[in-house]
């Protein structure tokens, strides 16, 4: 049986711009991130700290109302909304943010290296920057969601629980909450994906990210407490993010570190992570 020669037929479907490949990679990255059990745990349990925090705000408001009715309005100390949101972000980052960066970020490129998937991606009209942007955005969206959505709801609760003269001040916490969530998501997403380019072994890259995330913070905490020398915190990503968060939410610090110390180091982390990942991607085997 012969094969019928149909000749040349031009493509008649919809022609999408090359920029559409970024969104394809983003959707693929989000779906692959959801395949990690660490990300699923973070998605299902990430609401627990925000619910507890909002319940505490509601309980504090009820106590204040009871004290006001009893003529003891000044007995209940007012809540510091900025410190409350900043503390919530810290809990979310250390518990569920770390899970997301491990499950979706620190294994992203190493998994594709292990399964030799780059010839499949780059044989199609997908460029290394589009691939990397899709991977980083997927992790960043998950991180931003577990931070800003609870932070936004907490701002609304604080506005409702604030006295008449303090509602505008509570509403002003919206912008710092947005900026800090975006900063944490950017730094941790780029950092974890950059670390994933170190090796073809997922276990190695995930272990490297855990060491990079936890060990400098532990050492900096010990040195600060024992030697009263806080500058080692400049080597810790969580500590740097906390310094910037304190500045955004106007939380006082007694160690002399400011946002102008932390932001340049965080910029180096982002630039270094992107450079390392792009170098690995440009060296990947491509079938043309």
C-alpha cells in the first residue's frame, strides 16, 4: 500500500507570537510545581498561621470592646499591625515558603538536566530566557500567594478592628505588605532556581538550598547573641529579608542593620542566581 503524497500544505491555524512561549512555560511550571507533595502541603496548610493570627486580632478587638464598656479603655495595649504582618510573613516563609522553594525551585533545572529534557524544550521555539522566566515565575507565584493573600486579608481585619482615628494608618499597611511579599517571592524564587542549576542531582541541589537558607541564619544568630556582632546576618537570606521588612513596616531594630545594607546583598543574590541558571541553560545540549 503506497503512501499518498499530499504535497506541501501551508499551516492554516492561529499563529501566536513568540512571547506566547513564556506563558506556555509558566503554565507548565505551575502544573509541575503542583506535582510536588511539598507544594501541596504548603497549599493546604498555609492558611493555618493566617487564620490563627486573624483570630488573635479579632479576640484582641473583643477584649478592647469589653474594656471600653467597663471604663478601662486604656488597659488593653493596641496592636502593632506592621509587626504583626511582618511576623506572619516570617512564619509563612520559614514553614511553607521553604517547602515551595524545595519542591518547585531547588529541583527545577536539576530535574530537567537529569532527564535530559533541554533538547525537547529548545528544539521548539523556546529561548533560554523564556524557559528560565517560566520556571522562576512559577515558584514566585506560589510564594507570593502564600504571603500576600494572607497579608491582604490581615490588613482588612486590622482596618476593621482599628479605632476611628487609626483606620487610615492600618490601611497604609497594604503597600508594605505588597512590596515585601513581592521581594520575598523574587529573591527566594530566583535563588532556589539558581541553586538547582548546580547539578543534575535533585537531592544535591535541594540539600544545597537548605544549607544556604538555614546554616548562615543559625550561625548569624549565634554570633549575634554571643558576640553581639550582627553583621554576619548579611550572609543570611532570611535575615536580609527580615531587615528590609522591618524598614517597610517601621519596626525598630537594635542591631544597627538597615535596608541600605540588605538590599545590595539581595540584589547580588538575584543577579547571581539568574547568571548561574542562564549559564547552565546556554550550555545545554540543543537539537536543531
